[in-house]
């Protein structure tokens, strides 16, 4: 959904239509594909740094590579657009020409290893060339033209192992030895014993093995922060189970298996959009995605492409799925559940698990920010290690929705509160700019309806989320529960970024003792308060409304209310000691 609806016809502001001729068609098509191939080579080169950084233990270098990789796509798209404009600024605006270019481009993708990514790159170049972002399938790839279902590299993307035939110890040893980590395992026998012990503890792994029981392990290694993941799945008759080994590097420079990940919740949290992107070097991304979908049924191709760093492809996959869902559903697009935001208008399609967020034209006090500052903060989160606690968002421009699907109340609010961002074009409501995130249950609503162990778990998660985000170097700013959500697996995630600031910019202070007894009853504080001053002792008074839940929250997270605790976290960030 890089822009608009698949129903609209391209609107171009050109005068005399140029006459297309084959040489120009081929030249433009080859230029775009060459731009993509250059991008993919640089993307893979940057991704490969994860392996060398794991070998050498250069963790900050690995983080920086992951951040640097995010901007590669837009840079290559802009370079390709500039090259096309430098050749023929008039002829390239002929829509008849682009129908031929698309057809020619499709031919170039025969036997290409990344055709779906190349199509998306083509779309980005096309959209960047024209000032209006409406199109149909005649001009760009609203629908993919090449199937990737059976696509694979010369070296198969995964290997099969047969424990019943070869024995568990030998198979597990071979899995570790076959992994291309570049580091020796310090004690293979110990690692195999630990994996076996973990397998006995995982209730979801099969106890009765089918005749052709096998373990399939992806050849590419998944890197993130200080960890390498060997990702596989167990095939037991018709059933499939995740089988993921978390590998670390010891201080002595040897690899060791920290644990096996196979429980549903743990695997879901590993692949959540609230974490940093994996660095996975693969020639055929679609083959990796198809493999992962085999044991992650709750995830989509959009989720998984994004998780391995192809966030533009994730957007394309999302848009196609959303268009399909709109055609097959009839429910009304309405305001999302939860407290209304002062900065964002948030709406959702109840039958679809995402929310759409539009920045309001004006922010009421006490909000003191600008549209660009809000956008910049969302960009900061995308480029940051989200440590499993900050929701990732897709950013879209010129997105068209069917007008008749909006509730009257939401439509009126969009026209009133975000008039600069919406327009009606025929039977479509076009939104100039928005963010899209996975829908979560707002934490404040969840806490209103739970008690006992459920409330305790949610409050523990709530405090842990605040702490984890701070340890990653960000102060969440508005800490109220309404800005947090809880997943179906019980994990609390932050999703409102308009007040986030780098932790090191905050000045955490103790509240000074009152000078006189009357000070405590005064309308104004008896001490000065700077712009960046934060008083953690005040948190308990406004975070949790229910007195029972408030006392429990204070017991679970006493450090949150102490300035010294926050100063300790700041010192860790300054020293570069980030959590994993």
C-alpha cells in the first residue's frame, strides 16, 4: 500500500503523449532492474556483516549494520529515479510507455531469484516518478506476476535430518557442525546433552514419532544482537513444530547452545514485530518465508518479510492481503477501541487485525509537538532495537479506502481533525499519510476487566516493558497504560511514540524535602522544575487508578519510583551496555 487503491486509474499531468519505441522500453526496464540488483547486492553485503561481527564479538557493529540496512532501499530507489530523469524527463511520463515497460520488465524476471522483491522495487520507482499516487495493475504490480512458491537456490534452503534412522546424538551433532557460524563449538557433547534435556521439557514436541520423522533446518543463520539462531522445524507425520536453537558466543570465542526454543509463546515472541529485524543472508528470501510459514501459522508473509529486513516487501504483501480482505468482508471501518489519542486518530476494521493511525492537524494542550516531530519519532523506533516492547509500524502514503465502509462518526472526525490528510476521490477516501500497526488490546481496558493472577501478570509485564525500553536507551514519555497494549500471548507492548525521548536527555530527580509544612499543600511545587526534569516518585500517583492494582504495581516494580534506578540505567546506556 505504498500508495492508493488498486481500483484507480493513473492520473498523469503531461501534455503531448510521447510515442513509445522498443529501445526506450528496454532501456528503462533494464535500468530499474539494475537498480534493484545493486540494492540487493548491497543489502546482502550489509547483512553478511552479522556473521563476521558474531565471530569477533563486535556487538555494537552488528547493531549499527542492522540500522544502516534499513535506509538502503530508499537510497537505491532515489538513485534509480534520478538516473531515469537524467535521461528523458518527458518521455518517461507517458503512461502508454509504462504499460510496455512493465511487460518487458516481467520478461527480465524469468529465472530471477528475487522476483517479488524486484517487482516491489519497480513499483517504488514508478510511484516516485509521478506526483499522483494512484495506479492500477496496468502500470505497476498490484498483483505479483511471478510465482515464488517453488523457487529455491542452487543449494537447497534447508537440510533434512532423520533421528530415527541415524540416532539423536549424531543428528544433533551434525546440525551444529553443519551450521555456518564461523566459530567452533566449545563443547559439542555438552550442547547436545542440553538440547536433549530441553526437548524433554518442551511439552509441545511429539512423544510418538512417525516412521519418517525428520528435522528440517534452514541453511541461513538468523542473527540479532548477540545471538545466532539456527531455525528449523520438526516434521512428524502431518504435524509441524518449531525447532530453534539459540547460539551464543563465549568470552573465549567459542560457540555454545544456550537453549532450544519450541514453545508457541516463545517462538511467537521471537518473531514479533516489536523486535529488531533479523539479519539473514539468503539468495532466495521467498524460500525462507515459505519455510517459516510452515510452522508459524499465525504470522503472515507481510510479517515475516518485514522481520528479515525486507520491510518494503512486507508493505506490499500487507497491501495485497488487505485488498483481498476488503473484497471479502463487509464490516465497517470505525474508531479503534481505547482512549482517544490527542495526537493520533486511530481506526480499525474489526475483522482485520491492524490499526490505522493518522496524525491530527492540531494538538490540544498539553501536547507540545509538531507533525514532523511525531513522524521522526516513529522513524527513530523503526531504526532502534525495539527489545520486544515497541510495536513496529508500516508507513504509507496516498492510501485509498472504500468510502462507504467508514462509519459516519469516524468520517466526520477525519474531515474535522485531519482535513489536511484526507480527500474524497469518487467512491474512495484517500489518506495522504498514515501508520499501520498490529492491533493490540489496550492495557487500560484489559486491566479494567481482569483480577488475580491475570492482573498481576499484566502489571508485571507493564513495568517490565517500561524498564526494557529504558534499558534500550529510550524513555517512553507518556507512561499511562492507555499507550500500551497486551498481545494474545500476554506480552505488554508500547505503541504511542509522540513523547519518546532518548533516555540520556532526561534529568531524573528526587523530590526535595518541603521547606515548611505548608509546602505540601501549596498549589505549586516548592522546587524548580526544568524542561527535562522527571520525578519518578510521582509515577505511582497517576499510572494506575485502581488502588489495589497500584499497590501491587509498586510492590512488583519498586525501582521505577526511584530516581537512582533511572540514573543507573542512564549510566549503562552511556557506557554502551545494552540489553539483549
